[in-house]
């Protein structure tokens, strides 16, 4: 493949419940520090969730913060951090050649709920419904806020893809670069979901909301006593560039997106389909031109639902074999499920492994589910390994959407 | 409310809507939007605050009467004298 078609990650801005930049996030993953706590939410009281504590005023004025949404604020923080991290000469970069592609699980729930909550005190008189509601809830809103903040005039939109969205933001950015639609992609995903009570209530009523006396232990993928999802917010935006452009400006390269795949289960609204997950991983491997044996680390999607974790384990075993040596971990055990951000955020937390050869662990496994046993599932302590060349990142979502991204260590 | 109380209330509302601006030195007889960075959505925030705080409904035809501090006070004084 020529260097015009090879797409590399040259910068990252992120915020997660346990870190507001890559160094802090990575350090907290390796030291086993959870970012999950408790929050108060409308109608439900105290719930377990993961919130970020970045300073929104670092890149936004107070008025913009008041006008926009939490997802927009997260996106603005991540986009600015990514650009700084990339060391691009952003000032002189042609802003019409920058595209913003952000994965979202949902958007608008928070803002709509808040308005309904507000007009309740006025006996549901819609004269008190905010005129800001429409710009806050259009589906492109988080990406659009980034354009307003940074003066970017290229294309911007979000990609609604449930919890597969973070990966899909990256995949779409790669595709737009290959099509020469843009010269720089700000790609990834964002989530403001903990600020909507509805998602908590729905997960609770379907028996999929995590509960635990200690919040930091609530997110426990692969543990026999897992009982559901911890809803979290977060964001991760990467600067993606053609390898040719990155080399020309001597950019730092975190990794090269070697392969990807997106497919659909076409089988159920919420239940996962291990056959389609397996097909998606196989397609991504084919796209990367490598075999399962070439993958060193799998960052699993597992959200700590009983059925979801089992389905993914089954799919991985189908692709990699029961006796595979691949190292397997899970990031949600630390930060909960950051929804639209999860794919990009969890992938980014693993990319430093190319350099330090350490695989971060999965925490909160006290009693491993026999259906989730792998030879090299990294449990509770990080592990140093000999080499890391390829990382596979799973992200799956409701309505049966699967996404897989494979990133390889950059070599000329 | 007296005229001065209304003036003070309007300034408080504008400060809340424009938290990055210093509105304490707004000239009373010049259009507010010519003195601070205020767009039409911000202006509608003032209308909404009057509705929420005091139940005052400003018809769209009267919006221009709220363009300066002085005109706002003059317009609102009779509407708010019992408040």
C-alpha cells in the first residue's frame, strides 16, 4: 500500500473518568485505578457512573459552555488536546481541508430530558421550553461545536452507531482521508450519557445496570458476579493523517490503522450475535492482511452484562482458537462504559503498549466466569510481554452493529 | 419594582447570559447589542428570563423596546410596578 493510502494516528486528546490526557489515563490503567463513582440523577437518585473532571474552560468561553452541550464541551476539549499533541501547525493549516467525524451512541437525550424537567415546574407550559433546544439536539451538535470553537470549515458530522461508534469515527476518518476528501481528520467519539436518567432507567429495567456497594468495583467484565453496565462519559479524538503527510512533517506516530470492519447482526434489538462478531473480527483481519496469530492484544468490548461478555468470548474463541496466546484485556472495568467514546478511548489506552510492551490489565475479576477463560486474559495486574505489533479493538452496539479496528505498530 | 431595581435586574440577567463580558459599564441609551457580543439567541434568553422570573410575556412586536437599558426600564416599569 502506498503512503497516500496508509493512515496513521499522529495525535490524541482524551478525557475519561480516570484521566484527562493519554499519559494520565495510561498511568491509571497500569496502576489499576478506577474512575467510577456515584452521581445523583433526576428521578433515580444516586447511581453508579463515571464522570470526567477536565477543565471545560481550558478551551471554551463561559458563554459557549452555557450555550452548548456536555458532549460538545468534551469534543472541544479532546479536539484541542489532540491538535496540540499532534504538533501540527494548526494556525496555517487549511481549515477547509479538516474533517470532524465523531462517533456517538446517542445525542439529545440529556438536553430533551432537561427541558422536560424544566417545564414541569411551569405545569408543562411549552412557552418555557428553551430556544436553545434545537441547536443543542441536532445530531451533528458535538462535532459542530468543535468547528465553532476551532474555526474549522471542512465537513463535520457525527456517526450514530450505538456503542460501536468510537471505532466507526476512526474508520470514517480513515476513509475520508483515503478518498482525499480532507487532509486531516479529527476522528473518534464522545459521550455525555451519564447526564440522562433515561439510559440508567432503561438499563435498570432490562436488568443490565451495574450495582455494587463499592462503585469502583461495579464494572466487572468476565467476573462471575458481574451484573451490568456502568454508564460513563468520556471522549477521545485522534488526529489522523496520511502517512505521507505525517512523514513529511516528521510527526510522532502512535500507530497505523491497518484494518477495520463494520457489520450488522440482523438478529436482535439488544442481544449480541457471536457469529456476526466473529465475522467482523475476521473481516478486519483480512482487511489488515494478517492472520489471528499476528494479533498481540485484544481490547474487548465486554460491558459486564451476563450475555454480552459470554457472546464476545465465544466469538474471540472462534476466531483465535481455544488455546490462543493472544493477550486479552478490558478497559471498561476501570472507567465503565463510555458509550460513543468507548471504541476510540479504549484503543488509545492500549496504543502505548507498542512502546512499553506492557498489557494493561482487566480489574475487578475476583471470580472468573468459566465461560470467559482465556490463557492470557490479563487479570488485575499488568503484564510485560516481549513484543507488541498488532492491537485489535472490539466495539459492539445495540441493534446489532459491530466494529473492529486493528492498529499496527508503525514501521516504514 | 422601581425603575432602578428593574435596571439592576436587567443587568443581572445580561451578566448571566454573557458571563465573559463586564456589563457594569453599559451605556443606558445605546443598543445593548452594539456594546457587547450579543446575538439574537442571547436576546431571546432575556425574554425567557423575564417570563420565568416574573411571568412577563413580551410580544415579539415589542422586542425593539428592550434594545437599550433605558428603553427596557421604560417598557417594563408599568408592567412590573406591582412586583
